[in-house]
């Protein structure tokens, strides 16, 4: 195994990233577990400026939604962009530096959080580094657009479309983000816009980019319909940015925006249907019969579909007031993130032979891990949804009686309803941590000790752009 | 073999993988080897040895024997046999074209195939048409909810956070006497959205949320009089339970705790202002009547009485 720290091309860079990726996932799962532990057992655990639920929650958000997300985004762009455009990346040194800078600046936010915990905002970013992030993502987007202009494939494959969309919305989310609010409704509005553009759209698009690559190239199947792929692309692009506002139903946000959010969330059924039909019909023609690989992709798809269903359910007029301002939104937020992590695992397994020229063998460890990952993630999402409904019901029951239960004694009643699911989530976080550890082990084992096989080389279509 | 495959692929203008698959399928169906099939496609002999064709030529050979006696027509019959071979080759080509038509390349670099003869299920097409229509109807129906001016709802200036009329002009309270120094509605609105954060639970437009709704007559149903309303805000549910009892309001709603008491947190004026604001803006009450009910404005009769008392020696 030879990894170049200064890579010459995207293949070399992918080598570095595939090696580091499982470690970043492991870091994210560890902080998530620690956060859950401090939520349920803060009274028996040692606490200080860093070891407390409030700080760990923000840190977990920074690591999962910003650092890990940017890492996955850059990895996917580096590998998939050149392949789907039919050419090696142009101005590669600049591309490499921008990608590295983007990951570096998100990591810097993690380091900065320990140095000055009060600087870290609710969703992870610090206002100090926000401007540099905007510049770097802007540069990254510019380089991607240059590559699009110089493409050699006659048409743009769905994976590239989704990647471009993800980077555009990453930039939008950073432009939206603010650290200080003067008006309460601005806080709700901006938080909601940031959640929708950064997490809902960002994670979904990177997920769909890898997903379309794996169900066609990975499974060696024939893509059923490009039209359905395009419907899901434009559908999610127009609908997802609006879906966050409904979780602030009944607050100081204007009513019209809450109503629009509710109806556009219901419309998510259109791209979801397109995706389900495209997936099932495409997978029916698969030639890759490796069951673990298929199971991992299926689990990722189930989690993504479930997240969409939760979005749709929470838009039903009788349900929205119950789940608004409750933990229900967490299951949606984490649903998108978990589906991305789940699809990442078969992606890495698929790339190990291609990048390193080492065979990846699906043994008992990988089979066990696939089921463990899938079940722990699905159970976590369901429990978060249950917590949202329980607390929402409790608050509404109190409110209908003229006594909101978010204060004092009422809060204790609510807590008694949700503390058991929280403890179960802690246990599932532990299982998830274990799964990510096993994933790291499998990947490193294959990279270091796998039998030698033919690796992929950087290929480029001869001639000019066909269009 | 691979050269032959490449040649055929070039002739047919199709990817090698597809030609290989088609040749394999053809070979399996015809009982020939893949190489023979490829040779026939490359311009060599047609697959005369294929099972069904062989049978056909055997049956067609029978008349040849009959004609053998007359030597001359033999050649004609031979021509007929040759003529029979042409459609076989044609059908092979047509079949190959059909297979190739169905699949094209979605991405050449990655070798991702795309089904080009996809017909979407009818139910899916129907769903794509009908769902947006329902969504649109729903959006239109709800777009008019809680508009400015309905149920006495006023607008809020986003920058100053002051209550304003629907046209953006400053709101000074309906029928507030000019002698009244305090604009209770405007102050109440500020308290409602700011200091007391009532809006967080009861909604910016009083539509409810975590806390109960005030609009649609709900407020006056629970608190027909200003005094009860003010006392509830002052004491909160805990204070009410201790001082008054388990039930509150005109409908004897059972208090189970939750509403914070604002005594000491708001000044007397702020507390009354928020009561007036809620009763006027969300309850739809007349400002003057509300102020009178709350004891913040004296009626003309009272004023006259006061004047009479003050002028009495």
C-alpha cells in the first residue's frame, strides 16, 4: 500500500480519502455516543466545560453535519466528477488545494470549539470561520463548473447533477447562516433555511449521487429511466429547501410560509415515487450478485425513504402541531445524515479494489455489520420520531387544558414519557459506534492485507465535447 | 475472437459488451458457437446450420428431389434455397438491432447502461399529474388564513417590532381617547412578542401552538372579563391553584400547571397592556370597551361623576 501525501491526480487523492474516511465516520459516531451518554446520565458522569450535553451537542453537529459532510462531499466529487464527465480533473493542483482547504476549515472549527467553546453556535459553525468557508466553497464550485464546461461525455450523468446541486446548496446554506439575531422570527427562519439547504438538500444530494452510481455501476445494472432520475433531481431541488419551516408551526414565523412548507413537504411524494420505481426496476437487472453489497444499498435506501415518509407524515395538518418544535425534526435531520453514512459504506467497499487494487472480500464480519448498521439506524430514527410525538402530545394536551407542560412540573411529566426512548437511543448509539469501528476494520484490513487485483486507472475519452 | 468481436462491434456501431451478449444469446438459441454467430455478423456465411433453419431447408429440399428428374430447374431450386437464407441473416440483424435499441450508454467512461425503451407505469404518470393538482388546491385554500385585518389581526413592523395597521401606518388604537397617555395596544404588542415571550407559545398571531389559541372567540369564551384575564397572567397556573383553586376561566378549565406567572416580572402597566393587546387584537374587542372593562379608561358617566364630586364643596 502506497499513499502519496501530495497526489498527482484524482486517483491518488482518492487513495488518501478512502483511507481517512472510515476514521472520520468513527470520530463522528464517537462524539455522537458521548453526547447521548451525557443527555441521559449527566448526573453520574464527570462534567466540565467540554464534557457537558450542551457543548457535546454542538460539537456533534459540527462534526457530523459540517466536517464529515464536507469530507464525504469532497471525496465523492474527487472520484465521481472525473468519471462521470469523461475526463481527468482540470487544474488538479488547485482543485486539490481547495478541497483540502474546505475539509481543513471545517476541522479547524472542531479544534476552535475546544479552545473557545462559547464561540460554537447551535448548528456547529463559528462566525469566525464562516467567511473563509464561503470563499472556499465558492472556489470549489467554480472549479467544478469549469470541469463541467470541459466535459467529454455527451451527457451529464445523474451523479454529477446531484453533486453540483449539493455544492450549490452548501454555498447557499453558508450565505444564509447568521450568528446573531435581532428578531425572534429571524432566528426561526434562518435556522430553518439552514437546516433545509445544508442538511436536507446537501445530504440528500450527495446520497443520491453515490446511490445512482452504486445501483448502476456498482450493481452492474441498467438504469431504468433517466426521466425518473431527472424528476427526483428537480423535485428534491425545488421541494426540500421549503420543508424545514413546518417544524416551527405556530411560532412567530409568518403563517403563509408554514402553509407553503406543509404543502411542499406533502409534494415530496412525487420525487420519492420516481426514486422508488427507478430503484426497483434498475436493481431488477443487476448482474452483481453480492448479497451484502445489495443489502447495504437497500438499507441506505430504506432509511432515505423512511426519512421522506417522516417528512410527509409530519405535514399532515393534524400531525404538524404535535410534532412542531419537538424532537421529531431530529429524526428527519439524522435520517438524511444516516442514509448518507449508510451509502458511504458500500461505496468505500466498492472503491477499495478500484483505487488500491486490493480485493475486498465480504465475510461474516461485513454481513453482520451490514445488519447491525441497518437495524440500529432504523431503530434510532423510529425512537426519535416517537420522542417527538410523545413530547408533542404531552405539550398539546397541556396546552389544550390551558397549561403548557414545557415548564416546571409539566416538563417532568413530559420527561417521564421520553427518558426511556432516550436511554434506548444511547444503547443504539453504542451499536452504531461498534458498527463504524467494524467498518473501519474491514476497510483497513482490505487495504493492507487484501489479495492483489487489477486497479482502475484515470481514463479520459479522446476528442472534444460531443455536444 | 476479440478481434472478431471488435470488428462486429465496429460494423454494428455498438459497444462490444452488448454485441457479445447478443451473440451469446443468438448462439444459445441457434445451437451454434458464439464465434460462428460473430462470423456471420461480420459478413461471413449466414447461419445456415441453425436448428430451425436447418429444419426448414430440409423440408424445402424435398421438392428438389422431385425436380431432379428435370435437370434444368435444379439450379432454380438452389436459388430458392439461397433466397431462403437471406431472411435468416436479416432476422439476426434485426434481432441484434432490437437488443441494441433497448440499451444505450448513460456514461461511457464508467460503462453505465441506460434502458432507452422505458415506458413508465400508467399509475405513476397519473400520480405525477394528480398530486400537484391537489397540492395546488390545498395551498390556495389555506393561503388566506389569518390575514391582516381578519379577526382584528394587525401587522407587525419587522424592524421596529411595533404594531402597525395593515397599510403600514402606525397603529394608535381604535377609539383611544386622546387624553389617554399610554397606548396600551402598542405596548402590549411589544410585551407579547418581546419581554414576556407570549408569542413563543401562543403564536405571533395568537393562533396557538404549545399554548392555547386566542382567536376565533376562544379568548372571550375563557375570560369574558378583563379582570379574570389579568389575574390569570399575573398569577400563572401555580399561583392560581394556590390562591384561587384548581379550575380557572368561565368554563372551569382544570389547571394542571404550565402557565408562568408574570407578577413581579412585568410592571402593572405592561401586564395590563398585554391583556388589552390580546383582547383587542386576538379577541376582536373594541379598544375603548376593552380599556373601560380593564379600568384603564373612564366612561363619560364616570367622568361626569368624578367632575361632580370634585366640584362639590
